[in-house]
C-alpha cells in the first residue's frame, strides 16, 4: 500500500499530491484494472523509454492482460524527447542560415567556410566533454549549443571583415599580420566578459543550469582559441 504521507516524504510536489489523493486506489471498483506505482531516481529519458518498452513487452507473457506504462513520467519523457529533437534541428537550421548570410556578406565561399569552421570546433569539443562527464542531450544542453554558436560566430565575422579590407591591398600573410594583432584585444576582452557572465550559471543548484553554464563557457573559450589560432592558419592554407 501507498499513502499520501509516503508520497510527501518522498518529495512529491503538493499539486501532484492533490492529484494522487483524488485517485480511487490501486484497484478499480470492477476489479478489471490495477495500477502498479514505481518510484526511482532520474536515470535519463533513454533509460525510461527502454523501461516503458520492457513493461509493454512483459504483457506478452500473459495474453489475457493488457500492460502499458502510464503517468506523468511518460508524458514528460515524450515532451522532452520531442523538444530535444526539435532544438537539434533548429540548431542545424540556424547553422545553415548563418553560413549563407556570412558568405553573402563577405562575398566569398572560402571566407564563409572560414567563419564557420572555428565555431564548429568548440561544438565538437563540447560533445567530447559531454561524453566524458556523462552529460546527456536535453533541452538545456542543446540550447547551450545554439547560444554558444551565436556568440562564437561574432568573433569570426569581426576578424574576417577587417581581414578582407586589408586583403584588398596586401597579401594573405601581410593582411593576417596587420589584422590579428590589432583586432585580437577587443575579441579577447569580449570573450572574457562572456566567460565571467556565464560562470554565474555554474553556481546554481540545478544540475541542468550548471551543465548549461559549463558547456557555454567551454564553447566560448574554444571559439576564442579557434578564432585566434585556427582561423589564421586556415586562411594561410586556403590562401583566401
């Protein structure tokens, strides 16, 4: 048996307590429907989806019974899965739109690729960090990619705009040598302010907020390193 006192002790919010109190019980009046309540820690959406499939598959052992997972967790898992998928496609769409806009603005396919490249490398680093720290894809972590990419691409556009102006009069090497020492200081200052600002999120008690701040800070720092070192190397290789 399970009482409302047990639910409250386990940390169920008060609005859900009222919902649980309105239920008739674990067994329906006609005796044809029964509920089994399961409580466990959060092991992630993929685990729960597998658990729901195993529960549904367990009904195959008893053909006379219809077994399926239900409840708030089923609804929440479905919503989070769809939201994460939509955000991932949104990130890829924004990546394509930004690439087209930068290429049109700079009037050069090579410079468009050069602007996107140093911004994608930090995203790859973030994926490696997520795998090392066992951080799963969820709405906040996917949003961190969108935010970090939007911030990182600003540095590349700023540097390439000044580089393109000097490239009209100088060679590739001379244009880089005249652009990077002059423009590096404001780029570093802007990135440092962003790092300090997003570091506040790492002091939150929510695990999702901490992961969001960590991923954005890692991406911004990685974008700064890429803009200062990878971008000029790419320009020299491409001779763009």
